[in-house]
């Protein structure tokens, strides 16, 4: 991956991640649970955005690439670290304390920011902000739809997850083909898929909120689990929209 290629992030195993914190707001009701979910999601995005901006503005991003423009060893480590944190949280969920999971969540968000810092090399700052605004607006609308609709979105969620798998396969194929037309189609599909997943995940979290024991360790973990799912929906939607609408440097 060269410095001219924007990164791509997908849910896959990451969607099953889970985080928690002893300092996390105690969940007392459905609204409190959802507030906790969105609060942690916003916090993760803030950490990611801040780290990405720091790496790009300070020149630290140069450490991620070698003299030929390819990824350095450190770059590969930073690129793979988020997945490593996700796997650690998944397999260690039952054994880890909530404070440990929170530290992993913060580390995950920070390394995501470092790995996404290359977008500042590829796209103009103004277009990044514009696309972020579009992403935030889309996220808000779809979250409201998912929260308020009486339609069961479970079947839609299953179809969307199968679509994610199909899109990943198409991207592997296009890695060899290097087809700009297929890349464009994949980007459009990514926007549609993750827009739908926002509504699905929001409805799923609303249902979880109705049965979770609020304020318990499990409740805290479920709130961070939901925050992570929505975080990944947001980031993926942002990246695909950026590929479609972003202005390159």
C-alpha cells in the first residue's frame, strides 16, 4: 500500500468487539444505555480524529512509509494493530476487567487514527471536513430511523453482512485487476451497505437496552460493544464516501 492509497476499514470480526470501563456512566434505562453507546462512540471518533491529525501535521506519518513509498515495518504494525486489539478484546472479554477493556478501546481508537492519517496525504483538508459532515448527517438520520421504526430490520442485517463478505471478495479480486470501474462500484456498494448497517445496529442496540441489567458489568460491556459497532459503521461510511466525493491533493 503506497502513501497515495487511502486506507479501507471493514467490520468483519471487528464488529464483535467489546469494551468497558469502570468510569463509564452507569446505565439506568434505555435512553441512558443509548446515551452511553453514543458517548463512547463519539469519544472513540474524537481520539481517532485527533491522532490522525497529529500524525499528519507533525510529520510522524513519514515513519509509516519507507523511502520507496511503501509501508514500513512500523507502518504495517500500526495498520494491523487495530485488528489485534479487536481480537484481544473478543477472546479476552470474559477474563478481562472493564478497566482493561477500556484501555484496549482507547488503544484501538488511537491506532485507528494513526492508520487513517494517510487520508490527509491523499485528500484536501476541506473535502475531508465536508465528507465528515455528510457522514455525520447520514449517521444521524439512519440512527433515528433505526431507533424509531417499527419494522424488524433483522433480515436486512443478515443480508447486509452477506453483502460485506461479497464486497471483501470483490476487493480482493480488484486488488489484482486494478479496475477503476470496479473500484467505483465497490465504493457505492460500501456506502449503501454501511448506511443500512447504521439503522440495523441502532435497532439491535435498542432491543439490547430493553433486556440488559443496567449498571452491571455486562451492561457496561454491551454499551461499549454497541459503540464499537456504530463506530465502525461510521468510519467505513466515511471512507467510502471520501473515495467517491473527496478531492485529491
